C-alpha cells in the first residue's frame, strides 16, 4: 500500500484533475493506493471569507456562495470536455446538494449572529468532500475498484472542532475492520476527522498533510507521497529567493523544524507520526512528475552536515512575564501552559529562566485573542499581590531560523555573518536561540527588511563566490587549528561560491609563499625547508605584485612588534583579522590611530576573538552603541582558562593541579602566568571599556593580585607551574570559606558606568548568573540603557585553540561579505 496526498494547487482546474487521476492510475500498476484530496486551491479561503461576511453584515453571502458553486460547475464541465465519459449531470447534482447544505448552514449563522465552531468546521471542509466526489467519478471511468471512506467515522480525534488531534491507535483499530483486499484505490477527503460523538472536526488549516500521514499509518503504507506544485523542499522559499536549491533528502527532525519555524513544506503535525512509524515521505510535483522530489526519512546519507534551509516567521510578538524572586516559577509556568494549550496558541522559543525568574515566549499575530488582556485576567490575583509584574509585550518582530543537523558545527560562522548582515540593514538582533535537539539556530529581530536579510543570508551561505587571499602569521596552536578549519572548509566553501586561497604562512623567523594556493598536505615540509627570512615589508609587497583583490592578513601571534605595524599593513592594502590582543590593549593613542587608518583606507579591522574567542561579543557591542545604547554596568568571566581553573577549585582541585590541567587542554595563554596574573582579563576588559567609549590605558584597570610578588620574576613555564604549589593552601582556605557560605569563587571582570575597571576574585551565590560558569565557559553580562533590569547575557565557550580559530574564521567570512 502507498498513500498519496494531492494539495489544492494540484486540483486547481480540470486539466489538473485529469493529471492527478492519471498519476493515481499509473501508481496502481504496482501498489494498492490510498489517496487523500484537499479542496481545490482558494476554495477554503473563500468559504472562510463567506463566514466572515455573514457574521459582519448578518446576511447570507449569496454572491460568494454562487461563485463557489459556479467554480465547481465549470470544473465539472471542463473535465467532461477533456473526458467525454465523465458524468457531468450526475456530479453537478452532487454540487447542488452540497450547495443547499451550505446555504442552510449560513442561514444558521445568520440567525445566531455568530458561527459556532461545529458549523464552521462543516463549512470549511466542504471543498475536500467535493474533491473526493469529483475524483471518484473520474476514476470510475477506467473501471477502478474504489472505496470512498468517511474520515468522520474512521479517523478518531480529540480536542476542539477546528484544531483536533488524531488518536492514531484508535483510528488503526477502526481501519482493521475494513477489507481492502479487492480494492485498487481508497479515497478520503483530507482535513477531516470525527470526535467521540462522531461529529465532524477539522485538523487545523492545511491539515490534509496530517490526514495523509494518518491514512498511511492506518493502511500500513510503506510510503507517503505529498503531491504539490513544487519539486520538493528547497533551502529557502522559492517565492522570495530566486536561487534556492532543491534538497534530495532531509530528516524528519529537520523537516519538523523547518515547518514549525515557518517554511510551508508540510504540515508540522504530519512529521512526528511519520517518524514514529518510520514511513518515508516524498514531496513530489504534479507539474513535473519525472522529478524525484525530496525524501523525508530517518536517513540523511548525503548531506548530514549541510545547512538544509533558511526560514522565517513574521508578525511575531514577544511576551515577557517577570515573577517575584520569592515565588515558585513552576506554578506560573503550569498555569500559563494550560492557557496556551487550551487556546491553541503556538509559541516559539519558549524560555523559562529560574535564575531571572522570568518566562518569555513568542507567538504569531494571527490570533483574535488579546493575549495581554487575557493573561492579565488569568494572573490578576498574582499581579495584585505583586507576585507578577505587569506583563510586557513587544510587537513587530520576526524570527529567522537556520536548519541543519548538528547546527553547532556551523554556529560561529552563521552567527558572525548574520550579525554583519542584520547590521548592514540597520536592524538589531534581540535574541539568539538554539533548540535542544541541535537542529536549528534562531534569531529574533525587528520586523524590518526581513526578506532582504533572508535573501542575503541565503546567498552568503549557499550561492556567493568571493576570492579571498590569506596571509597567515603565527602557526602556534590557534594558527594550526585555523589552517585545519580552512583546509577542511575550503571545498565546501567553494561549492558555496566562496574561494579561500592561502598564499602565505609565516612565523616570526621565516615563511612560505605561493602565488595561487598553498596545498594542505605539503606545506609543513615546505615550511621546514624554507630559507625565506620573515621581513614584513617585503611580504606586504606581494599582495600588489600578484594583484590580489581582497588580501587579508591574519595575525595569530602575541607579538607586540606585529601589532605595532597594523597601520602599515592596512596602508599596504590588507584587511586585518587578529587574535593578538596587544593591538587593542596598547596605548590609547595607538588604538585610535589604527581605527583612523582603517576608516581612511576602507580596510576591515576585525578582532572578535579578543574578547570571548568565538562568541559574538564585539559586533553585538558595536550594534548596541550604534543604536544609541550606553553602558550602565558590566560584569563577566572573560577568561576560559580562569573559568576552567576556578571551576576545578569547586571540585576540590588545587590551584596548581587546575592550572596544569587547563594548560594541557589548551585553555591558557602560552605562559599560564599571564592568566593567573589577571593581565589577560585586564586586556579584554580594557578592550570592552574602550568599545563603550571610555578613554583608558591598561594601567587604569585595577587587578587584585593572585600571585605573590616573588612570582613576577619567573618567566620559565615549567618553573612557574612547580612553584605554584606554594599557594595551593591559600586557595583551599578561600574555597572552603566560600562553600560554607554556599558560594563559589570566581575571577570576575567589572566595568562601572564611570569607566572604572577591576579584575577581582569574588564569592557569588546561585542567584548570580556567574555562579554556573565553569569548564572553560565565558559569560558577559551587560546592563545597558536598553537592557535593564534584565541584562543582555552572552554565554558560551570562550577559550581554546579550536574556538578561537573558529572565531577568526568567522571574521574571515564577514570580510567575504
């Protein structure tokens, strides 16, 4: 058995009815077929408009009903012209019967001055019933053995009349009583089911996909085919993006995310049952039968790492509910969930924060319910008792989502580029979210230039080619990891029309160069044999000599000497991407000079990894500042190494053990002394403060000394680590004291609104978001004019060679834009 479903566009006219009948007839040569039919295109919308007019004007909309009746009369007439055996008069009589039923229902609406849900459901499902009647007569001409089944009797559903949910097990038992053995074709109208009283209910708008899923399960079909007017599932909406790509395959979970987050690929309720019963679903095109379409299944053989799609939701509203710290958030959450489910309100990016005692979620503005008023009524007692603050709504938002299995592999690249694109359209990202199953990454932003932003994101990820020429200086841990990323990603990026060429690899002593491209499997031996002495000015001349359009110098050193020459590098035509914090934490005059040179010569100077490694800190700060925001207070854990070390102290490790482990994992600076001295955090703090406009020098950042003065003269790494044991007991005492107070020690950077910066060891309790940060995670907590009393929090791994290299690579792609 195979199940086929034909949507409204596949049944829009007589030619398409004939075409669908041919598809069905061809399929029965190899299989028994069960078929679900939608209403012809626009019919359901016309019926809904007729209901609306009847209620508003208290008249029976005769004109609209006649338009619908005449559509079907003409449809039957044209089918008869194409297939002269088609029983025109017989089928037109059926239309007249349905028209009379429809007229009576509208009379009921007129007398009641409203439309009860049970009548509403019967009216909007008439199109599906007529489609089956017409198709049945068409298929009978070719002597097919057909069974028309009534979903009201066979498809068991619960819930309300307009958005019912199918009980699959109960429905299966009903189907088991039927005998299909001598039947070629089973016909069933989509969108319809029956409640426990055997009354007609519908499965939500576009519910025919859901019907096909249920029918395929109940008939033990090995495949479910959804026939529509497109070749399958695309990487974006072909109606708004001209250069999307057809996906040959996609997983159930990816499809569910696409459908749930806005893509009109298949009804979201259809996916879970298909997945549970492992029934592959194929999206096919009635206008292009030969195309293989898109297969939805558990398998993802070819494209398991490929970005599957970009989708969006517009007219989104944010609901913010703030709960008193002394009240159980779960009680509010339960009451809220009950209200949302009973009113069939679909929510997006639902977030329940225990640390902030806040619930926020998004929903689409397609409900007639005034949700703010409704929630204020439901929580009136809590609001009166000041358990809840007044409910806040933020309107005119959109959600853009990127879908891919294991989305975190793409995270840094995607986020960096999306930030850049959104900023270029003078928009603002308000929230970033990953789903639990690691399938989607979503951003919330203002509902402004959304289509343009989506097109640009799609073009960047899939279609745009730009030649980039890289000069890499520094091949320590970060540099080597960056090369691995570039070599691994180069072929993939070429397919996306981004071509990365590595033309020079250097350290402080020598370099290798290739006019076209350095090969990934040969460069190490060539570098060992190289006799070319590193001299920056000579290297810079190579870009002009070879006519590179977009030369980029990437500085993965910690060299003050290289940082001092950034102005010369940009004057020589290079963009700069740097992981070298000394460039931004040196003298303020040099900091200003670099930016003036960047602006004057129109060269990019990117340094996202200076603070938070791969986390999108700097660009988000620039967006805030450009939009007129100002800092009130900042606090954070800015060092992955110190996050890891202090997290280890929580677990009763000594300071020396924790530092040694952090170094072995690649969390620390080349010399761990830089981390424990606090100077690395001070540099990052200084960079953040300067970004907010404070004119500070490094000496202005006050650092609480962790290390005694005797450590300042120790430069040897091994000696330093061995001597560190001398202060283990001191930290054991501090840790024990904090634990007694039910607190933990954290090494925290702070910026006050007067620009004063400090780096200190502090004890924090579990109400402070910094309490939970360990294992190399960073956290940045910004209280600003726009973000208060709830701060902007960016949290994630902010240390390690791979994370830093990933951040550099993201900066690289930002330049490619």
